[in-house]
C-alpha cells in the first residue's frame, strides 16, 4: 500500500526556510535535498516502520533532517507536522 505524504503549511514553510539557509551549489544543499527526498520516499512506502511515540505520532530522522508526522492508515495519508535540521 502506498501512502500520500502531505505537509502542514508550517512544515512546508520550515522546509523552505531550512533549504534557503543552505549554501547554494554546496554539498550541504545536496545532503539536504537528498535527505528530504529520502524522507518522503520512506513515508510513502512504510510510514509505520518506526515505533509510534504517542498515539499516531511518529519521528523519523534522515540526516541532517528530522520530521514529526502522523499516520492515517485508513486513508493512506501521512501528514508531516514538523521538520527541523539536526546539528
């Protein structure tokens, strides 16, 4: 079963802010982009592979990013509610 990944408006804004803080044409930007893409790929495939921390709330870390998300298995939806840069 494939899930649809959606971002809350605040998570979208934060992702854009973090991206813009990286140095253009740098390895940091490449790592950031790769991490964001991998997070989305993993959440589409198996968002519940990680233990739930609280109810339907999950955490996923893909260096240098971390996300908090909710899973709605009946609707096949993952909602990213928070994103941050680690380190």
